[in-house]
C-alpha cells in the first residue's frame, strides 16, 4: 500500500494454537495525496463466537475507515475519529438485530491517526496502544476489562449496545517514535520486559512478526495480532510503498504453526481405517467363512 512520507508499517496476525478461527482484524489506510498525509492504523478483537466475532471486528474497522478517511469531510480528524467509533457501534448493533446468530457479537477497537506533527487515538476494550521512545515502552491506553477471575470486558462495541463512549486523546509525536497496537492475545502472553525488547526489534514488519511469534511460543492461547508503525520524518514529500504480508503465516516465519482452520482434518483418516476394517471383516466372512470379530472377542 501507499503510505505518507516519513512513515513505515508492519503487521502480523495469527489464529493461535488453540482457537480455530481468527476473530482479530486490523486496518491500515491512508488519505493521499498531499498534506497532511493522514495514516490510520487500527486493530479490533471480536467476540461472540467464530462468526460473530469476526463479523463484528470487520464491521467496526470498515465503519471507522469510511468515516476517518473521508477526504470530503472538512471536520477535524479527532472529530471524525470519535464519529467513526459511533458509526461502528451503530453498524454492529444493526447487524446484530437483523441476524439472530450474531445477536451477542461485539469487538474491541483501538485506532491511531497520524498526521504531520500530530496524532490522535481512540480506544475501547482491551486491545492496546504502546509508544516506544528513547528506549522506553509506555502503554497509552487503559484496558476496559477485568482480567481476574475471568477476562470480562467492561466496555466494547456491540454487545447489545448501539452507542459507545471511546477514550479519545491526542498523542505527542516526534521523529523516531514507534507505535505498537496489539490484541490481548499478544500482550497477555508476552511478559512486559520481553514485549518491549521485541517491539523495538529492527524494521516494523520484523517487530510485528516477532511479537506474534512470541505469543505462539507462549502457547498461542488466543488470536494474536500486532501492528507496528514508525514515525521517521520529515513529513511531506511523495508517498512511499509499504509491502505488506498477504498471508497469515509469512514465508520467512516457517516455524509458525498452521492455524487449526488450515490444518488437514483427521476424521477422514479415521473413517478410512474403519471402512477398511469393515471391508476386511466382510471379505473374511464371505470368502473364508471366518468370523474374525467373534474370534477376537473370544480371545479377550
């Protein structure tokens, strides 16, 4: 994709080693050409079952992107960001009301809007936004969740609500800053010290993959997604190309396990073994008048 000058991004997402479906989703979008070169980075962690969670995160990101990246809207980015959260909540509630199977769906949503010299963030749920500056990793968002005894979201998009009150705030921006957005499948699995070291590693794509790989090494109990964006400066200039991975399991990360949804099912092999045994018993009885099953039962 095309990025504003002075920006670099990396993304990685994996279903994990336990879940069958990936209910995480992310969005990267840029408003080009010309200043201020708006870049939108967002991450969502859906809930409500395999279908509901994935649908909620997808709806939220599409609604947010449509509102924030509306180049015809003269409203300030901060205002469009807040309106994007409200639109996302409304779209999820509308879909949940029309499809019974999606009634309980909802999602977290954390977004970062980068412009020339300034940034704005919006947040609801327990996905997180971090900033790395001068060797220090600081969490910029507050979790709307209770971790113990069960992971319970206190605020989200959807979940039976048509409106939401996101945390929206301005972010100080300097050349050399690195921002990291992650789902709880990453930050809850990777210790804080290790998280900071991995987040600072190399290029943004390498850092994103390192964070997700660390979550997988820790057991991959949940979907794991990371978005890393660098502020390199100077602002302005021609847009730059950012090659992003097209697959959930990058070729340069062969050690990553295949998601359960992509692994070959075992039941066809079991069915084949049972069918072969049945055919074998039938042939023995028909051709040799041998009841192998009865013989085996007598041996026991």
